[in-house]
């Protein structure tokens, strides 16, 4: 298969985030036609070669079902070609590990849509003629790219349930626990009878936000890819930022011993402590900022270091300074990797003006923030602290806490 690197903006047929938002994404669905020749070479290969070629390379998790008759799908260790030949729809859960081109392709797509890293995965559906998927909606955004054959979609918004989160749901399916608080008035019943009918052909791209009913039927043997976008929510971000603050307080780390006997002395004490902690929760949440909720990875957080950003030296990591050219030093950082192998992670010349700050950091075990470093090392230039700390985090000497 072709292995040339994709060029920017090809995966979504030249549509960037602004173009998608102008069309209503991610609030409404829409169709793009005749995009096959604008897709990356790998996807064009999938379209041109027999479905068997994809089946032969894939060795990951797969599921099968007969969506035209049943909502059930089952995992299988069988070769997907055998299941397809039996008239079953085959779902390949994640193509990325089996095609070297896909990680870079997905990263470009995430950048194109302004999504956090790791939000996207790519899956495949192969349906023999006459089968497809039962009516359902997803708790993830899905972009369906038709590569082979024609497939009919029935599509409609789910009334009264904007932006659902979690696994798919449809008539006859068991709802996931997280869907219950989203549906206090009851669960959606079925795809409307007047749902929009869309016929997908090779090169059709259908954008399906979360909370859109869809049902498919292959009019011919069909192969499509789905770009699945599991983007973190504001609720996810709040829990991520709040958890370290809770763990810093020993009272929140108290085990629930006595919780099964609330009338006992231990249970009564536990209940009182829980109440006191809840009273203090608003003050704890007030330490968070809206900007912090939007920092989705360490790279982004390192670009926004301020006086309150906190760090701590990683045990086992070391920092050494050796004389180099006049007025300069050689900085060497050694840290252990995931296999406990110590490696040199940073070695570069630094100005002598940074030496006091580096020695202070080398000797510091307790957590600190940028304001503390600047107070303890008054000669450190204000614009030198953030890049210095960011570099030491990337080298594995410091852990970025918050």
C-alpha cells in the first residue's frame, strides 16, 4: 500500500474547523460528496483494493452482527473475511496499530478540527449487501467515509437529548449507567419515520455529531471508515483538575471505613467529616480557573506557565552542572524511563546566570510554584523562569502538578 505522508486538510476533503462550524458542526449533520480523490493515498488504496486486503492486515479487536435483523453485536476472534462471507456486518474497532500512516493522519485531523490530542480513532465497517446497522445514536461524534459500494443512511436528530455522552444506544439496547442522568424523562424511543434518507457512494463523507439517530443498509457490499471523535467534556476537565486538589488534603484520602454502619461511632464520625469537607468544597473549586479547564495536555499547560503553576522534582532524576566555556555551564539531566532505565534526557549549555536557579531546583524536594522560585532566586529574570521549568519537565526532572 502507498505510504506517502498525508498533506494537511486532505482527510476531511479540505474542510478545516472554520468551514465545518460554518456548516453547523457539531450541532447538525451534513454530507460532503465526491471527496474520494481528495482523500489521503492510504484511504484511496482501501477504496481501490478488495475488502479482503484490509481484513488480511487487521489483527485487532472486532465485532460482528446482523443489524438488519438484530441490535446485538458480539466480539469474535474469527478472521473478519469469514464473518463477512456469512452475511454478517463486521466492525473493526481500531485500525491505527495496523497501519503506520494512520497516527500522523489522525494527529493532522485533530489539529485541523482544533481537538485535543488523542481524541480521535479510526474504525471500519464492512457490510454485505442487505445488511447494516440497526437504528441507534452515539455518544461520540462520528465522521463516516464511504469507500466501497453504496449504503443507505436514515438520519434524524434525537429529540430532547442534545450532545449525549457515552456508548451508543438504540431501541432494544441496554443503556449504559452514564445515560440515565442524561435521560431523566425517559429514553428516546426510535428513529423517526420521516428520517432523512442519504445514499452514500464511494467518496461520500457524512458528518454525524453526537445525538443523531442513524440506521444503515448496504445496497451493495460496502466498506466505510468511521473517524470517531471522543473529545473530553467540561465535566471531564473539571474532575481532572479537581482530583489533585482533593488528594492533597489527607481528609479527602480517608478510607470509607464505617460507611456500611452509619449508626456506629466510626460511621457517625465519617459522616460528620464528609459533611465538613462538602462545606469546604466551594473554596477548593474556587482555586480552579476556566483557562485551566481548557488545558488538555501537558504541552498546552507548559505554554501557559504562570506564578501559580506548581511543580515537584521527580524522585531518582538528577541535575548536574559542569563548567564549559567562560560564562557558560553544561546542564545534564538524567531520568529513568518507563522501564526504569536511567538515561540522559537533556544535555546543553546554559548561561551562568541560570546556575542559582538550577542548583535551587536540584536541592528542592517539596512542591513549589513559579512565584516561590522567583522569590527564592531573586536574580532569575522574569522571562527565564517559564521556559526553564518547561524544559526540565520535558526532560523528566520535574513533574507538572497544576
